[in-house]
């Protein structure tokens, strides 16, 4: 009927943060597999987080293996909603915060509130996250890391339960330096992701020296 707006196809629909996250994770995996160079990864991540519709996302992953692109191939299909869940697959949607270091350093420390999910990306850079004075309101924290020729350091007080998955690694180091026993009832940090030609370190805060020296 004349005058009615064109409904458009699924590629004209607005994409969500969850859709952009899925594409970004696919790009990081493709870079770890050697399918993308570091410059291509940086360029495509920038385009991903600027995307507004599914049509904007489509060309970003068109040359990657099937399954990386989140939009259904059928012209009449609607994209499924994506909801991030807790580390055990249940629970409410997660509040996600991204911290990215590309050819530079990014640091979070002092008094800050920890989200349920942290996505840390380091490309020829360094990301340092200090949980020493942080406010933690959640029982489980997911820390998703993507490291290419860089490093991620997590500073965690002794007694915190940090569980580091083996993940995908290539010429990389995963260092776990917490030595004390886990305090019952405290939060659990799930550290996941991949490291290529870089390192991820989980360590306690360094002890401050007295002006009179060690006791």
C-alpha cells in the first residue's frame, strides 16, 4: 500500500552490543589463527564497535570461515537475541566493560567498581588491572583476555579465587603467582581467552617497604 514504510530486511535492523561482541571475539580468534594481521584486526575491531546495523557488520567478517558472522543467511530470518550469562551458563545478563590497549598502556586501579564481565584486549600494548581497592559486588567475575604481542597483568589480593583456563596460546606465557589459600565465600574470577606472542600474569600486590626498611 502506498505510503507504508518499507520494513526492510534483517540486515537493516539495528545490531546490539552483544552482536558487536560476537563479531569482535570472532575477529580476535581469526587473528590468533593467523587469518588476520594486527593492522587488519585493529581496523576491523574499530569498524565493529562503530557498526549500527547487521548490514554494517556483514562485510567485516565476509572473508572469514562460516560461523563467524552473526546474521542468519536467509533473507527472511531475524537475528536471534544474544544474552551473555554467568560463568556457569545461568544467571542474568552481564554488565560488560571493555578495556583496549593498542600500541599503548591502559591501567585501572584505585577505587573502582568491577563489572561482571571484563573484556581486555592488548595489541602491542599493556593492560594492567588492579583489584586491590576495587568494589566487587558480584559472586563471579569473567575476565576475557585477547593478547597479541602484548601483555595483561591482573593484580589480585591473596585469598581471592582466580581460575585461569588454559585457553589458546602460541609462544606465550601464563603466569599465576598467587600463593595463599582461598578465602571461603569470596568472589571467583574466571580468566579466559587467548595469548599469542605475549603474556598474562596474575599476581598479588607488591608489599610496600617501610621508610625504616624491612622488619
